[in-house]
């Protein structure tokens, strides 16, 4: 959420930056500034009336003691009128403040200056490409055929139990899932992240704090009986650990990592690009989250995206890094890098990670602050990244490493797997 002080001090810059998203926010920003003026004016009038009422309350007693009953009664009548005025004012103030909050919340984060202009994923900037495109010989199969051939994943059984997008992992397929999770968690620990195991159900306050609500309400599974939401990513519960928290400056950076299943309705997704593991309603992911000093956040973003690259290099996957354009940027992000791995069988790039700097946008919603040396408090900056999401990693590993004698596993996973190759 853009802080009101920033909207007051640099409205033109905010409007200009939001144009990178393809948004003309001038009308909303002007509405916010008008509402803000009205709210502040009404608050001043209310405080003035309260002060008058408090002063009168003290004077009435003295008037009665000094035999000035008529004057005291007149002043009592005035305090009654003030109370009625304040009731009306409080109602008006609540309505105006609600409109102001709703208008502010409707604005997405302002893109960083370095975010490319553009309206869709076609305008994203390729930052770098690593490794060579896999060269396969013989009959090349996509992962949905390989998982059936080697009895790794049963998509139809998942449909029977739950529905499409909820696969059942079996045998070596289940072991591959577990191996990847443990490998990613161990690497995060070595990188200095503290592992946490958070809940996978969150309340509305948590969904609002990280920006999933109200922006992505339709994409989240809602447990209506308890008014809880099933998490779309571990970013939500992990970051909300620090909601309404004031950290000391020497506690920064805070580095957490966690594994959770993730759930997304993916409403409107269809076609060949969602086949097999390409798009699921339930999947596993290891997430990294940092809370940092504002002056460090963009340096930390570079460190985080380099760390995610190192995981892809360890797995031997051909990948590329994209800097997202304004039109493809998430609602809460100021700058995002996407990592995509190449699928040799599908002959296309598959997104496996997003690493984002949110600036103080989430922190403002979370009321997440740190205490400065002079004792004041300031909003911290938050960042997060997928490190990594499993489905498309598994798809690429299976497709790119298939041979006539089985599917060869990366060396880094073999100690976790207990086997070198997936075979029938």
C-alpha cells in the first residue's frame, strides 16, 4: 500500500510510475488527495469541538458552585449540541476514511525506475541466459508421458480423489519431490535463512498484509465456514509473522525460508500450456523471504536472484532471467525477476521462480517497522522469492534428462534420492 505521506509529497511521480503498468492513476490519486484533505479538515473540526466540550465541562461545575446556575444550564445545553455534532462528524469521518482507505488500497505498487515499460510478458527484458539448450536424440517425450511410462505421477487418480490439477505422486516420483524439497531447504539454510514451518491457512488480515486480498481473492481457495484462506504461497504466512512488529535495526536483515504446499484456483487457465505439471491447483514450493533496511533492498534483490540462479545451475538446467515489464508486474511488486527453464520436449520456456522487491508497500499494510538509531520508527522493506517451485522443475528434469535407459538425475540430488536414475 502506497503510504499517504508519499501520495501527498510526490503525486506526479506516482502517477508517472504507474503509467509503466499501463494505468492512468491521475483520477484516483486526485480523489485520494481530496479525500485526505477533507478527512484532515474534519478531524481538526472534531478535535476543536472536543476541546470546547472538555473546557465547558470544567466551567459548568465552577458556575454552579459560584451561583451562576443560568449560565451553567446554557453551557450544558451547548455541550449537548456539541455531542450531537460529534456523533454526526464521527459517522461522516468513518465514511470518508473508509473511502480514502479503499482508494489507496486500489493502487498497485509503483514500479522501480529500472522496470521496463510494456503491457504484457512479450515486453519483458531478457537479462541473461545460462547453459546450453538440451540436445536429445531418439523419441523425445513430454513429462506427462514420462510420468506415465515410469509410474511417477498419476494425474487421473488425482482427478478421482479431488479434481484436475491435484496429481498423486508415486514411488520414485514422490521421492523426487521429497529430495527437491530437502535439497532446497538445506541450500537455504546454508545461505543463512532460518527455516520455518508456517500454517497453510491464513486469516483475512494476513491476506491483506501481503497484498493477496483484495487483489487476488478470486484466485484463493476460501474456507467459508471459518473465513480462512488456503495459502497460494508461503510468502503469505512467513511475511505475516512480522505483522504489527517493530524490529530493532540490528535485527535486520531477517531471513526466513519455508516449505509449504501451495494452492491456487488458476481460474480461466486452459489449453496445452497447462497440461501435466505446467499448471496445478496444488503444488510444493520452498520460499525465501527477507525483511531489510530500505537502503539495502535492491542490493538484496540482486543477491536473492543470484542465489536462485545457483540452484538452477546446481540442477544443470538451461535457464534465462527476465526483468518483468510494468504491465506484467505483480500488484505488490516494485521490481521482479522471473527465472524460466527450458523444456526440451515441449520446446518452450517454463517459469519456475519469481524474485521480487516490494519496497515498503507490504510493510505499510503489515505495519512492519524497524527502530532507527534516534528512536524513531520507519517502514522496513520486504522481499521474497521462489527457491524453488517444484512442478516445472520436475517437468524440465524429466524431459531434459531422458535417455533410452532411464531418466538421469542431477548429481546434487542423488544423496537425497538414493538412486542415480529413474527406471522402470
